[in-house]
C-alpha cells in the first residue's frame, strides 16, 4: 500500500473538519459505555457466566444473565438474547408472530419494513402472517417524519394490534429516524390507545444515541447481534427487549408455548456475547466515525451523501450517490479490496433472492455477513447509490476511504 500524498491530503483535510463531530460521538460512546459497565456490575458478571452448556440448558446462568444485562442496558423489564436466533429477520419474525393472532391488524408507519420482512408479512403459502389471517396496512413517511393524520385515520378505521416502526433507512435516500422522533410517534399512538403494541426494528441503531426506542416507551425493540450490539465479537444471534408481558409471548414462539425461556443451551459458551456487548458502544462509535469520514470526503469531492457529514447520525449507514454504474461497482470492489478477509475476491453484480435488481455486495468480514464490520452493498439501478457501513476500527475505515478515493481519482485520470 502506497498512499498518494494528494489523496492523503484530501482525507486528512476531511478528518480535520470532523473534529467537533467526533468529540460528540466520543461523548455518546462514553455515556453508553457507562450504561453497559453498570449493567455488568449490577448483575455480578463472573467467569462462570461464559461456560458452555449442552442439552436442554435448564438453569443456564450464562444465558439468563445475558438476557438481564440487555434488559438493564436498554431499560426494559425483560429481554431475550440468544444465539438460537439466526438473524435480525428471524428476531423480527419471532416478535411479530409472538404478538399477532388471526384477524389482528399490523400497521407499519415508517413506510415498508426491511426487504426481508415483506414476505414474512405478505407471502403466499409460506406460513406468513397473511397465511395466518393477519391483515396489514402501511403508511409512508412524510418529509422524513411520521404522517400523523394518516396514522390517526388508520387507527380509527380499525385498531391495529401492533404498530411497526423501522429506525434505519433500508434502501431509501433518507436519514434514519431519531429516537426523539420515534418517541413523539409513540406518545401520539399511546394517547389514542395505550394497548396498541409498538415494535421498533432497531437494527443499526443501537448505541447511536444515549437513549434507545425503549427509553421512549416502545413495547418491543429488536436487533441483530452481527450488527452494533454484538460489538463485532458476537458470532451470531439476535435480541428482543421490552415489556415483560410481550417478551414472554415472544419467548413462547422462540421455543414452545409450554417452555418459553426455561431452555436453550449453547455449546460455544457465552464469552463472545458478553465481550461483544461490552465493546459495542466503542465499536459503534468507530463505525460512525468511519461513516462520517466517508460522508465528508465524498461530499468534498462533489458527491451527494446521506446523511450530511456532520448531521447527527441515527444509524451507521452512509449513502453515497455515484454518477455512473461503473463508479459504483468500482467503489464496492475497493471496499472488498480494503478488507482484512477475502481481499482478493472481486465482487460482481448478481441476481439475489428477494431483490428486483441485481445487487453487488462487499463483505470481507471475520463474522460472515457482519455489517458492524466494514461492508457495502448496492442494488444496480439508477440513481447509483452505495450503502456503506461498519468498521471495527476507525483506522481501518480511514484506509478504506483512502483506497476508494485513490481508485476514483485514478479512473478519472486526475
Ligand atoms: C439488517 C437489518 C435487518 C435484519 O436483517 P438480517 O440480515 O436478517 O439480520 C432488519 N432490519 C434492518 C433495518 C436491518 O438493517
């Protein structure tokens, strides 16, 4: 790696502009680290909590304590944290099926939920919510905020059992929703009817702020452990945190209505989950600093980025709009080339199940598919937007930025 001095100057100048912003991120990480440390100490975490278990896993103190720690950190009555949850989509699916019953209505109020949830909700003959007689309505955001009139009308027409809010952006050109905005929507809904269960897809959102959706009265909050709260260390798993009565319903879906959280062993042991949540505030800060650097550098080079470089971020994702398909593909390929794992692999646009367009992805990660590690993906369609996120260390992201810019300038013959 030989870095061109012209490129280094571009990146170092951008970094200089981010100084104050980085100081704010450090303060968020500091306060969140304190929250996490207190949860460890209040639950007297000891080496015995890391032990592997087998079979039914009755009285698995490592599992039970991990759940308590997440509940403490997120200020919820209860939490399910489990390596038996295979992904974020699985965690979200468990939560939906745990709460909704035939003839109930589900209402999504931040536009379409994440892509992989659409067939969970509306698929035909695959055991979707629709197959079980759950009806579904969706309200788009209006000017990047909730459409309160439409929400009110939908509730008055037919009361939903569950309202769904997605904090992150998905493949949309908008910033993620702030916890403050989510809190206003929750208050609005609870004032109409406090019995409606409100669920937030918190993927990519954990530790971006000093409060979480659970602090503003969300009944259920769901996320993936191969994103922020796994700290880059957890090898798999998901979490669901929230009110005791809903969490127990969801636990009955995780295992069985007769068993709930009484069983569930993990032969790999729990150390990586504990260490992961302990590191999560710092890892998330590194990824966010890296995301801001991508934003600042590409904005300085004249590209449109979202959110703006020094705007408060509500998830770790940065969207960058490229001029051509070739620029976009070369950007994603450079992210792969800058990775510690599989750096020699060349990603290409490919047809993927569940997507209308071809997709190109870069993920040279320690934990397969982890997106708290530096990764990027993009559907191949106009406008050509790359979604880049993650980074275990800020320094690594900075190197990746330098490599991307070098390639870009080389191709432009600048
Ligand atoms: C990652 C993600 C999910 C879940 O995705 P998995 O790949 O199944 O872990 C859901 N919602 C959002 C917003 C996400 O970013």
